[in-house]
C-alpha cells in the first residue's frame, strides 16, 4: 500500500546552515523573504537566532546542530512535521556532528 502525504499550503520549512554558510543562507532568505513570510520557519539554534534578528520574522528554534538540533529536525521530518528542508551545507569543512546530518 502506497502512503500519500499531502503538503499544506502553509509549509513548515527547516532552514539550516553550517557555520561557513550562515551568511549565504541569510542573503538567500533576504532575497526570498516575501515567499518565506507565508510559511512557518524552523531552524537550528544559532541559525534561527540570526534569521529572526535580520529578517524580523518568527523563527522556531530547536537546539544548536551539534547539541542535538540536527537530530530534532530529523525527527520532525520522520514524523511528517517538516515539509521542506533548505540546508546550506559546507562540504569542505568536516563537522563533528556530520553523522547526525
């Protein structure tokens, strides 16, 4: 039996960025702020604080990525509580929590 999941009009979007990509994610969000305002934003701790401050938007913040935030986001994806993930990943810098990601 095939499982079908309907994606709501107001999406729950997870925004994540490695340290060297946070500024790039912020610039992308600024360029798309009018679209992002229509949705619920969720982010890992440090990134979420930065986005909320600069975008002047509500951003739900889970723990910082290395402290379990990546796992919290992953659990929400598995539970169907996140519809879209936008992840600015830095492939040139190893992260201690890469296995969580």
